[in-house]
């Protein structure tokens, strides 16, 4: 009888412990990320000084923070998510926007930026003193119109290439 009672006690203790842990099994550490890099071209030629933004597509069930990067002279980018402080983008489907930062007029403190550059201090990419026409069609800058939809970020490092078409309306 004593052995039966001890077994029953252990069973009850086991059930209490495991039932207390079950809710924790559903908890996650947040969305998963994958490293993403690639090249952006304009009609097949490298597109420098553009911002590439990966927006998780909520309409496709993907929620999370956006990731972005600026392209180098070769058109190369490597995504980073500022909100999560992680390299890459959340897994799932995204809409991708491309913004021409050379078409953005410089802020009023452009002289301070130029002075910092002259002193060898790190600065953001230089912006023109006056705005100029965007090299990228406006549709690429609008999340509701971008033709770069259903871009899937999968588990593991990946390279995603985008060729922006200048005749896109």
C-alpha cells in the first residue's frame, strides 16, 4: 500500500510539473531571422545609393519588423533589422521597396555633415544639396504598389537579386 501511495504521489507530482511547463512550450523567443544579401540593378546595371526595405507582408500572414540596407557602388546590399538589432530579415513573405536616396534633398545640417567628413569622421551617405528626379520609378517606393511582392525569406543565408525596370509605372 505504501508503494502504491508513493507511486501515486510521484504521478501527481509529475503531472503538476509537466502541466506547469506546457504553457512555456508555446512561448517563443520572437520571430526567426535569416541573413539576406544581394544586388539591386536598374535595367541590368548596378544601382548604388538606394535603400532596400523588406516589409513583412501582413496580408500574407507575415508580421514583424522591417529590415533595410543601402546599396554600395556595385549595387550590393546586406539587410539589417534595427528594431531587433539583427542582421537579415524575418522569415516569410515580404514586399520589397527601393528608394533612391540621391533624389532626397540634403537636410539643413548638410554643412555639418560635410565638415565631419572633412575631419575624417564617419557619416551617412552624402545627399545632394537639391533634390533631383528619382532613378527608381515611384511604384518601387510604395509598399502598396511595388512590383517586388511575394519575396520569400527562407531559413539560412540567402542571396536575393532585384532588377528594377525604369519603364515600370
